[in-house]
C-alpha cells in the first residue's frame, strides 16, 4: 500500500489538487484515506471510476434498475444485494430515498397526505368547541326551561343539543 498526498494524486490522475479536494469532500475517496494521505491504488481507482461515469456501471454492463419497481425497503434490500459496487449501492439508496421524499412532498401539496399534528389539532379544536357548547347550555337554557312543562323543556334541550352538534360537525368545513 503506497500512500500519496492530494498533490501527488492530482499529478497521477491529471487533475488539479483542488479537484482532488472536491472529490474527497464529495465522498468519492471515502475509504481510501489513511493518516491524512490516500492509498494510491484505491484513490486512483475511485477517481477513475468517478470520472468515467462508472458509478452506474458494474462489471462493464449498465445497471438497469428501475426505481419505480422498488416500492419499499425490502425491495431496496433485494436490489442492493445484486449490486457489487459500494458506490452504486450508495447511489441507489440515495436515489430511492430521494424519490420517496419527493413522493411524500407531492402528496402533502395535493392534500392526499396530511400531517398527524394537523389532524390532532383539528380534533382537539372540535372537542373544545363541543365542550364549550355543552358547558354553556345550563346557564343559557335554565331561564328558558324553568317555566316550561317537562315535555316542552325536553324539546328545547334536544333542539339545543342538536344545534350544538350541528355547529361542531360543520366547524372545519366553513
């Protein structure tokens, strides 16, 4: 194992030292660094693989993996087993999760997907409105029903309860 500096790697591969730094920051040279220097063979192979676009090639043949067919993490795990190149595995995982996040964002924007906190807040709002209506009924209806017969009082109370329920039911639709 021969170690090389960024400058030496740049000379070996015919690129600038800044480009080597950029590749290192991008993670292309991950696994090749040893004590601040790079394993020459590993780094040169990684740089060549990156520069040749072989990130999506394995054993000289193009990988034909359709992200649309990978619907869950089990499908992803199965697809990853078929890929020998670790760079390709990472790329596939990144693309899969990026696609899933995009799908979630699209569903959120279209209203097909709603956050749990929004549902809970709406439910709490309805429950609070119902509670407030029910707690207000005795003081509001007591003066009215005190002089009524039992049957009339029952009708007034039933109507008030139905009105409160109707208001709460239509609370979020206005």
